[in-house]
C-alpha cells in the first residue's frame, strides 16, 4: 500500500514537472503558401498551455538589403487564444516588389490586450527567414539605371520598391498589365494594385480600361542633357551672386541703420536678423522662394506639398520620375506652407530624415495636422522672419535683373523637352530641373568660399506676420 501510494505520488510529480517544462505558448511549424510579391499569409500553429486566455500580436517584418532601394514592410495581426487551445492562425504578410536579398522576421508578442503597444518585454517568440528574389532576365536592362522621384515621394511605401518604379517606365513604353506581369514574373493582381495605389496619389489615372501616367518620365539621355543646361545656369547664377555680395552687405547695413534689422545678429525675435546668415538666406530665400518660384510656378506660390504632408507626399502637380540616379538630381528640400496670417519655410541642402507616425497612411480629416518630426541629425535651425524685409533685401541686392536669364533657360528647357517627346514642360519637370540648378549654384558658392555652410544645412523660417 505504501509502495503504491509512493508510485502514485511520484507519477503526479512527474506529470507536474513535465507540464512545468512546457512553455506557456508553444509555436509549431511555420509555413507559407506563397512568398510572391503582394499581400500574403503565413500558417502558424499555436498552443496555449495555460489556464488563461492569451492575447497575441503577430508581427511579420520584411527588410530588403543590398539593393539601391531597401523597402521595409511590417504587418500586425491580432489573435485571442483560449485556455488549452491548439489552432493554426494565418497572420498577414506584405511583400514589396523588390529584387535581391531580404530578411523576414516573424515575432509573436504575448500582450495584455490586442490594443496594447508591443514592446521587447512582451516578445514571446521570434524566427527569421532569409529570402532572395531573383531578377528575371527580361528585367535586367531596366535595372541598369536607378529611377528617382521627388523629395519625400521616393520614401513613400507606394514608391519605395524597384518594381513600383520600373512599372512606371514599362507603362510609359506602352506595355499592358499582362505584359508587365509576364516580364516581372509576378501576379497581374499585384501590378493592378500597384497602379491603383498610384491612382490614389493622383499620379496615374484609369481611362478606357488603360492606366495612364500623369507626370513626366525623364530617361537617362535626356536627363544628362538637361543637367548640362542646369549646370550652365548655375554657373551664371553663382557668378552673379558672388559679384553682388558687397551689395548684399550694404543693403544689410542700410536696414540696420533704419532700424529694420537689429544691430545684434543674435536678436532672435527680430525678423530681419536672419539676413546675417547668408548661406540659408541664399539657399532658401533667393534660390527657392524667389527664383525657384518664378521658374517653376511663375506667379503662383510654390506650394509643393499643398493639401498633403511630407509623409504622405501626394504631389501630382510636382511629380516626376528621372532615370540616371543621384548624379542627375538635386539634393535640396523646400517646403513652403501658408497659414491665415503667416508662412513657414523648411529648407535643407539635403533631404532630411523624417519620423512619420506608424499610421500616417490612414485617412484623416486634415493631412496638414499630421505630426511628424525630423530625426536628431536633421533638426533645423529656426529663424524668425519679417517677409517684407527679408525678401525685399534679397531682391534688391541679389536677384534683381535675373528675370531675362531665367526666362532664357526656361525656353531652352522647353525646347529640349520637346525634342524628347514631352508636349509641355509642366511643374514636375521644372521642379526637377530647378533642384539641379539650385543645388549646383549653392555648392559653387560654398566651394569657392563665397558662402559658408551653417550648422547641418537644415533651416526653418517662420514669418512674424504676412505683409
């Protein structure tokens, strides 16, 4: 009897020890029905080995590596797992249209509630998968030249993959959805969904069953020729500005003498002291707010991101795609906004890195109220600005008399565009060209010692009042 009791107790202890060794959450085999581009699902077996209901969030993140575009996609799928339940779930996967190597990580978070933010402390399981998307032979010629887009548009998830950019080029060549899918060896539904996304941003339209591009595509040969024209104009402008720096200094002294500009260059609240900072004034005010606006929109304000924000970057009027990579692109970033009685200019001599909210793609009542921030490295130096004083000083000393020069190069650009089949030189084409001009002009002035770069090259101008 005592022996039997000992055996029973030992058996119970053995079972208890075995149960204690089992994890609260067991993850079985993970499988995939398909890993082609587009929206997919995984198959994941889960076991809840507790007497409590579990709230789980499954994150699947894909990060491309070693290609000139490195898109990242992250999906979250939520589940409730009852006590003792064993089931197979199918979390969502979003695979961008890119070639080359990618790492996919499946992470499972044991959260208190599916609305909770996921944190490393809640991570219950992680498994990496290593993927490689081979370039079809027919697509190799289209990958020889990088295709670039306007500032911030290229970072948008609708445009940050190789296929999204190559597809625009293929469509401009007259290829159909079926032909594009065959060349890229992807599903036709994926091609259609890519084009539908572009339609949402106003960059394409569906007409009589055919997708049509609504912005200029500039091929490598044309881009090279236009760049030479841009550099010529930059040479002329940098020479003019260099020769007028004495006039700029005299105008600044005049404004100080009449009390428009404070004699202390550190008087932040004075709207004219920004004129002491020649580099940001020449870059943002002279080259963009004055001459850039005249060249691109003429009399209309240069509101590139009007009605949108720099995370969503829906800019159909200023959209372009250019083949040839960074060498045929400018580096500047210009963002002008107007309030009821004020304006703000953000200017960078290189495109800033921006932190966008995780849900920035979701529709909101006012895109302009979306909160984004620059990363620490790209935080701008802020200035107060009296618009009448600052713009007046720039025009009086630096940019006056350049209208005929600007007009001459506009007509030369229009002739070049017509040579390559463009019916007109729209805002997007001019925006791309002017960024080349402004970038090279500011660089020439800096390299020659006429200007000295201030800080990190990122600046914010807030008007004191609109006059």
